[in-house]
DNA sequence: TAAATAGTGTCTCTCAGACACTATGTC
DNA sequence: GACATAGTGTCTGAGAGACACTATTTA
C-alpha cells in the first residue's frame, strides 16, 4: 500500500537528504583532553571519523561502524549531541550530520590504525572541515558537565581506584586543578569503600574505592 | 563533478531516509504546563505537529512551517531536543525524526486553528503516535531545567513584571510551589528594578522588574 | 630524617530554607 | 478593621573553600 501525506504526496516523492554521523572521541593524554582524528580521504588534512547512514541502520550503529572501519576502534558508545543542518555545510550535496561524542580511556584507542589516525589536544585540534571544531567544543563541555556531577561516569578508571587517581582524572577533564580535601568530601558519599589499601609510590597507603551501583 | 566516498560510491548511490521534524509546543494554562496537538490526517487521534523536511530547508524552518500550516501558529523558535532513529518507528517507511521544543505564552497560541488543534495538560497527553509522548517528557524536563537557572528565559511574561507574577510562572513550570522569600532572593540579583510600582488587586503595591540585558 | 601522600579537624563564608515581622494597599 | 500582598530581618543547617594538623609510607 502507498501512504500519502496531507498534500497527497507519497513519502518517496520528497527529496531526501543524505544523513551522516560524526563522532568526537575524547580521551586523556599527558597534555589533557585529546580528540581522535582520521585522515581525510580526499586530499590532505584531518577530520573527525564519520560516515553516511546505511539503510535501516541506527545512528549509534553507524557511528560504531565509522569508528571500526575508519579508525580501527571498537566498543564505544557515543552519545548524541545534535544535528548540524546547514544545507551548504557539505559541498558534495545536501547532507545532515548527527554529531556524537564519547570519552574513553587511552587503552581503548591503543588498537587504532596509527597510519590513518591521530590523537591531538582539544585545545589545538588543527584545521577541520565542516562543523567539526564546534562538535569538539560541545563534546568537551558535555564531558565537563557530566564529570562535575558524578565520579568518573565514563569509566576512565578501572573498577577500583584511589581518590588521588580519581581526582587527577577529574582535573584533566575539567582542565584545572581541584582542591584535594574539598574534592574528597564531595565525591566520597558517592563511592563505595572497599577496605583495601594500596601503595603507589611514596606516601601513606591510600584506600581503594568503587563506583556506587547504578 | 561527482564526489565519491571511500568505497567509491557516489553520494546519491546511498539510500537516504526521509527526515521529519516534530515539535512539542508547551504553554501555560490554569492546569499548568500544556502541549499543543493537531488532529492526525489519517483517521482519528492527535499528534504533535510535524512535517517532512523539504529540499535545502533548515530544520528550524521546517518546524516553523509545520506550526504555521498545521496549527496556524507563527513566530516560534523551537530548540532541538534530539533525533529519534528507530528504523521501524514509522510504518510508512524509513523516517528519522528530529524532535524540537518551545515554551510560549498562551497569547501566542490564540490564533491557532481550533478545529484542528487542541492544548492539553502534559500530565494527560492522551494516546500519541510514534515517540511523541517521550518528546513531551523531554520538552518538559528541558523547560524545567532552564527555568531553574534563569528568570523566565522563554519570555512568558511581558517586558516588565512583578516578582509575584514571575514566581507564579516559575511555579507553574516547575509543577510545585516555590518559597516566596527564597525565590525573591534567588532571582532579584538577575533582574533590573524599574523603580515603578503597580497595584494588582489587594495588597501593598509591588515593584516592576525587567530581565537583565543578555 | 626528609619528602610525599592520605585522611581529617576546623574555621569562615555563602546560601537555601524557614519563620516572622513591618509596610501598604483593597474591601 | 479584616485581609491580602510586598518587602525584609534573622536564625539555622548544609556545604564549599581554605588552612593546618596528624598518619604512614618511600628514599
């Protein structure tokens, strides 16, 4: 059967845009927050990994496919940031892009294809096509907002960790130092003490904590 | 010239989804937050106003067109909420929907086509197709989050208003009463006093305030 | 012992919440 | 005068920020 809309037109009578996905995959380096980029196919330069949506595919699956095939990275679960819809944003034609973002531990990018990818600080992302610089800015502020509310929501740390390790991660995401005692009193109620202690370097042994069940 | 992607396919070789927009237009009634709905074209029932994106059109323009042609409402500026992308969400075919939301004063819905539209409380939206119930929930929580941070960001009130009027609007959006003195101390630093006072009903005259420039 | 880190006591300042009081209008 | 609303003083408790102290390890 053929569905028609209010003007009597069939669905297929409407011109349809291409729909792409782009992903700002952030991680932590010694220099702070950094973003994964891939070489552009056409000519030089770098861009965020992205791809066109395939028929019947979900957006999240397209993002994961782009990361797998273009960067050799697997197992991420990016979140939707928003749609970029300027009809002239892509000179290849009418392309909507749904921006995504994730923040993952460096180990998850270890297996990446190094010839075609790079990880650069978000403060110096280089020259990027389309709206990719804006996508990175949104990804960073989204990560900062979430880390300001919960302890390591993106599991950058393993199951158990010391409060020092947690604070260093939060400082790297926030981009500025955090007060040691205030930070402890803010996050400790949201963590589960394990009772175990560990020694990492000099200083008194630190207790190990877990995230609360959620 | 013809652009090709990494697999050598032309852009137009990819099947493309239809892209729709839907809008949850909220307003205030005596019963609190309410949402604008339009009659469904196919058979009975109600839905949020929406339409298919036209070629080269921006999403915001499609939303405004839908509100104008389907509800007779003009001059709104809905914000993007997110993309609904379940390939089977619409049995007419592969349709992505970009959800939008706005919150407007009742006067802005005065001119609406009453035969084809209704305004019902968000707490009892009726049976709705697609993801429209979820869109309303997101629109409400988005409005509540923004009203918790700024005084009347959506200009439900005119340029000048008393603190009582402002508080009643915030209570209606929040869905629960707010403490009079605490509310005043929280928002007064964000407002500009005009010096003028007005008498509305019994009681001591109240000062008129304006929103801060922004 | 010196240095480094962990954990905690404590003071101050701010602010939300709550109660109450004074001020000024309508009926 | 009775009542309703506007505006403000003030107390309390929670929490952030800051400083300092004790505790426990490595080198």
